[in-house]
C-alpha cells in the first residue's frame, strides 16, 4: 500500500477496488514521476488477472513486401518500389521463407507489410491461400487495420466483404499495428497520409463484428506527450466496450533510426516502463498487455513483466520492421531462451496459441 499522503492515494484506492480509472486519473498517472508506485499498482492488476503466468508462443514473422506508397514520416521500413533494398515476395516465395525457418510447434505466422502500389488484391489472397495450404495447422495473423482498409479499396469491395474473402482464403485473426497515436495533431506530423484514428477504430470494429480477434497498439516515444497516451488508451477502451475483439495491447517503443525523426533519442527505460504500467491500469477490458521485447529491448521487457505486462509475444523468427529502424531482434529467441528469460523474472512461462489457449506449461 502507498502512504495516505501520497498524491496518487485516491487512484490507488480505485485500483485496489477494481474500479475503472478516468481520463483525469490516467493523466495523473502518466505525469507522475513515482515509477515504483506505478509499477506496484500495475502489478496488482496483472496478478489479479493472470497470477504469475507469462504467455509466449512459437511464431514466425513474414513480411511479404517493404514497398509502400504511403511514406509515413515515422517509418523506416516502407520504401519506393524502385529503391535499392526493396523486396516483393510471391506467394511461393512466402511459403519457402516460412518453410526455411519453420520450428516444431510453430503455431502462428504474423504477417504485415507495405501497401504496394502495383500489387492487385488477388496477390494478397493468394499469399494467404498458399500459406494455409502449406501449413494448415498454423494460425494466420495477418493484415493490420490499415492494410484491411487498403485491400478493400483495391479490391473494390466493402470492408466486411473484404474480410470475408480474406477469411475464406485462410485469415484467422489480425495484428494491431497502424494505430500509432490517435491524437490527430500528432498523427498529422508522424503519419500524415495514413488513415484517420476514427477510421482505424471503425475498421477494428468491423473486424470484430466479423468474428475475428485482433490486437491493438500505440506507438510512443516520439513527439507525443503523456496526455496523448491516455487519450489513446481511453479510445481503445471505448472501442473494446463496443466491439469486444481486442485480446492484447502492445505498446510499441519508437525506433527513430532511418526516419524523419532520426534526431530524436527514442523513449528511455523510465518512459517504457511507465507506458506499460499505465496501459495495464487504464485498459481494464483488454485482457493482455504485451512486453514486446523486440522494440522494448530484452532487459526492459523483462522488468516490464513486473510492471503490468503478462505476455512477451514469441520466438519471433525473422522480424524486419523494427530491424529496418535500428532494432536488433534478428533471428529472435530460442524456446529455451524465452522460457529462461521469464523464469529469471520470477514468473512462470506458459506456451499459448494466438487466441491465448494454453498449450502446455513450459518446463
């Protein structure tokens, strides 16, 4: 318990009582410099929901193309179709990539990519079909809300119609990227050509209405302010109240290398841990908070498991999005490494599938 004289005593009382925190509560937490108290409160909620379990899966990232016409200011991954270093893999090449690094027990392919100005809608459908035919047992988590909206447009169909075609081709759920920061003034500076915040939330609702689960994200550590984190989290919480399909929230730490904002330092450890804790405290209706070790860094991610996070993502073979912005995930972690990583935090590793069904307790 925190002292009665502490400025967050009333917020702490709400947390211990299981009450929903307000926007103003969130701003007070976000602006607080008492990191141990934030971590304690978030861990209280985390233990209430999940005990000492930390979830992970065996997964592989597939990025079919880094060609993208949007050109977001914050992105080092997308590129011009004719630039050196771009790639655009055929369905057959995507299958070959997946087969090359396939690990026993792999339960998920996580697939995102650029919005290719020359690919037609059937290319994306054929990639899903090829992967599902080659690996029928593997869950295909593919296409962010930004990609779904784009595919509906190039396919000349409504978003619900597009989702149905993709489901028929093998889509099982959606990742949560592209949300960035919902505040439109900030969004205009970091992703001026990307879909609006309202549209991102609308498409997420349509995905959920179609019976698919998705994740959700927030990109932090660039030009935003703490109040923008709270606004973003409250809007996600409100969408979850409406559609109920978000299963995990992933705070994404900004990597500035290779972007318009390369002069910025990126978020420090205190900011990373504060955002993790704030996320767990504000998102009372989203069950899981992920310490995405690829973007947080391994050491910070390990501490984040005591600051409200209960998931680490997975082994993550061949992640390229963060790598393009100076990240060092490379070939990911081995199964033994990730279990040892969790145990060293004094917690219990639990192998899961994409929908958080427990496959077996790791030993």
